[in-house]
């Protein structure tokens, strides 16, 4: 699954373009590359996952977010893969865009970067269409 996610992230990267009219980098669907929610939604939708997020003021232990942004959103796939295109591609805060939550080492890094999972809220869940 990791390779499939990485392949999709590379396709997202390849479709980025600068919209002169809006004066911003966008994905093909018109959403802003610079907005963490936009990329999290694309990933979660593609893999029938969930977008989680947090308000930085309520999750001060998280290294990603406060004081630069007021919150942060990312995708969770199969309750195993935390995927953060924005932190990887846009802000270069992480070296790899995916974390396997079944790996203890990744769990520790995720807790440091994203804070306590109890501080996360569901933004949107995507399910397979019959």
C-alpha cells in the first residue's frame, strides 16, 4: 500500500500548476496546493480514507502547526497510513510523506509531529461507492 500511496503523491505533484488568475499553485481540481486540507482531501478520497485535523491551540504538543498555522489536516488510510502531502511537499517539514502507524518508531515520530491523537478530529471520511 505504501508504494501505491507514494505513486499517487507523485501524480499529485506532477499535476500542480500555477493559476495566474488566482495567483496560487493549484491541483487539477482547482484546490490550493498550499492548503493542507486540500491535499489531505485528495489523498483520503483516492484511498477511501479519513481526513483528520486539529486546532493548534488545542494541540500545542504537535510540532506541525502552531505558531505558524492555526491548525493542520492530514489523511489517514486504512487506520494505518498517516499521509501528509502538505508537510512533505509544500513546507518540507518531513522527509517522507507517509508514516506506518504499525511501526513503533513511526508512532513516536507521529506523536511528536502531530501531538496526541485524542486532539485530532474527523474532518471528512470517504467510503467506497457501490
